[in-house]
C-alpha cells in the first residue's frame, strides 16, 4: 500500500469539515526530504489557557464536556471534540482570526491522549498532513496537498526520524517513487508510474541520487493501477 492516510475516525472527521501552490520537480526523480519536518509530536499547541473563556457542551448527558469552544474576548480561538465520550478531547481545531477558518488540527486516532496526526491549512484549504502511523508519538509520514490531491509524500520506513521514501504525484496519481535503501540521504532505487500503473524501474549506480539505468515494466507485470490519492474532497478553482 503506497498511500497511508488517516486509518481511523474518517466518518467522524467528515462531519467536522475543513492546497498550496503547485509543486514542480526540477528533475525526473523526487528530491529527498523536501517537506519532512521535526518528527516529535510531544509539543502540543495549547487551546485552553487560564485567560481564555470557554463554552462547553455535554452532548450525551454524562456530566462531562464533549464539545468545547475557546475564546479570546469574542474571537473563537479553537475548539475541542471528545468523540468517544471518555472525558479526553480527541480533536483540537485552531482557527484563523475570523474564528471560523481552520488553520491547524491535532487528532488522536487511538484515544490514548496523544496526537497521531497534525493537519495544516492555508486560507482554509488543507496543505499538509503529518502522521504517526505506528502510534509511537513521532511523525513518520509527511503529505503535501494541493486542491484536495496529494502532490508529495515522504515516509520514514525505519522510524529513524527522517524519511527514506519519497513520492511525487500528479493530480493525485503517483508519478515517481524513490527509495533510500542504504539510508545515506539519497535514493538509489526508483519506480515510475503512468496513470497509477508502474511502467519502469530505475537504479542509481554512481551515488548521485538520480537513476542511471532504467528498465521497462510490461503491462502484464504491472498489476492493477493505484487509485488517485486524496487529502480531502478536491475543490474547484474559482
């Protein structure tokens, strides 16, 4: 499976509602580490502070707040949602200055009180996802988005804190996947795709991070095409 998106709470997130300029590669191969950032999820952005006013709702009548809106004066700064009614907030959403447009979300998929994904927005549009897919409290997958489609993915297969798989997408379809198998920071192995189906492989023999040899893959050996990778429902340009 080449695209790792949110694996839980998808239906719940849909009711909450929510990319960036087009990214172009200079060469045939995706460059290493272009969107990966600090993997540590230990530092949460505070929502509730002593100086902020809170409005709380007990949705299921158990005496505990399941929905909380937090304000500075009259401006809503953030909201928190307890989806499994265990008394701990599972989603925190931060807003732009208008109090409506999301700018950041923090999500706890396994209900352990720790962040498993951070979603970033620009102008209310989703531009980046940072995921902890093995629940070790460190980001291992970085996803760049544009108009609802995935345009770049970087993965840390070895869970070392930096990516060793680099994927570029065109309109949500995987175009090139590059693998840093010897963990030297540069890919040595490549796969090329057209309309989601692998058409060639490549290897770097001189260590410069670019393929020197390519081999075509037959249609019979290619297997089924990969589905288009979405970050959210694509939005049409106005």
